[in-house]
C-alpha cells in the first residue's frame, strides 16, 4: 500500500501547507472527515498560499464544519442502489464494484467522504466473492466500474485476482477503473502495478480495460504524473478523465481550458465534468447550475470537441446522471 500520512494539525504550517485556522478547528475537521496527504502532494504544495488550487483540494478548512441545508450524507444515492456490500447497481448494464474504501489522499470535496477513510478498509475475501457472484448472476451487466476508495491501492496481486475473475465472466466485456493515484502518488504506477493491469496473462480481447483518472487542475499534471500516465499508455491502456467543477479551484474558463488541453496533449480524453455534489461540509466548493453553465459555455467556445468533456449532474437518491443542457430549449 502506498505511503500515506495524516497532516500534523498541531502546527500552523504542515509540510508546506499554509493554514490560518486554529489547530483546534482543524482537529475538529479531522475528527469528522478523513484527512491525509502524500509526500508527493506535500512537495507540490510546499509554501503555496491557501488559495492555491492544490491546497484548496487537499488542505482541511474550517468551512467543512458548516452543514448547509441541502447537504446530503449520500448525495448520489449509492446506498439505496447497493444490493450488497461492494456493489452499486444503478444502471441495467453496468455496476460499480467497490473493493476498497481508502485513498492515498483525501479530497476535501469528496462526495463519498462519509464512506471512505482509514477505517473503511476493504472487502474481505467472502464479501468480495459475494460481490463477484452478484455480477456472475446478473447477465445484463456488460461493464464493471472498479472504484472505491481508490482501487489502485489494492495490492497488485489482489487487483489482478479481481481482474481475472471479471475476465472469466462471459457477459462482462468492459472494465473501467477509476483512480486518483496517478495524481496522489504517481511513483506507485510502477512495473508491479503495470504487470497487474496489463502484464502476461491479460487478454484485452476478452475484457477491454479503460482507466479513468480523476484530475481537476492543470497544476496536477506535474512531470511525474505525466510519466505515470505515459506508462499506462505504453501498456496499451486507454485513458479518460473525470473533473469536478469546484469553486476556488477551477471555476474559471481559462483554468478548465488549460486542464483539458493539457490532458489531450498527454493522450487523455476529457470524459466527464461533474457539477459538484451536495456532500456534507462542501458548500464552499459548490456553484449554482447557472454559474456552471456560463463557465462551460465559455469553455466550449474555445475548445474542439476532442477536448470537451460532458457536463453532468448526479441526481440524488440514486436517480443517476443527467447531461446538463447549456442552452435553453436545446
């Protein structure tokens, strides 16, 4: 498992992170929500001001202690669509498989923040087998989305075991892995990991593999991150991206254009731009739909179709994603 460490709240300057909040307030945030960073992120954020887009994403804020009236503990309705631990079945032809509930670092806007954290651990062998049995017994499932937590924090052996089990299910044809590890700790996208994902014994004709990298700002495309992405591309893994529209991080057309152009330049197709979900303690990151539409219209005016992700909203109570129309009557 990747090296991880909690932030030392007893000091106002934590591994290069600036904070003007009293340590007692930050401790209150840490008592409520998981807080963790990585040495790689610490290096990127060293001496950065509070308004830096990376600091905004990873440094805890006292604003997280505020519960807005529209906050939801399960903002997209995972629980109501979960027939058993580790499975979310929201759409007929695909399921989420969540074998692990920890991440290398914890984003301050996470929509699963009340489900993930150091105590979240992973599915045990019996739970994992029951989840795989559910997929085996549901022939309508064509695509499995491996998520969490961060599934690339599984040991390469366990990750390969899951992939092999899915390869052995005839009706499953596509595996999509969602991860932020290439951004959190790119050095962990190493030879052992690549052997698990695309090494000997893998049959891409039997099960197509896609990697969805979660990334929100051009600053996250550090050289080490680009190298990690390149390692996956060289192994034949197609890459797509997911981005969350976040106030104070990327709520600016130029910031998004820079990110999406950077992704395409490095061989990653921008896939989804998520409108922020109403997770607890995240109202300071949220924008209105009208604000979001205006930003995305400005982005579309500057980018080709290749660089444009689909702007979407996850509806509550498990109702699923909808595309956000940018123009009235269209």
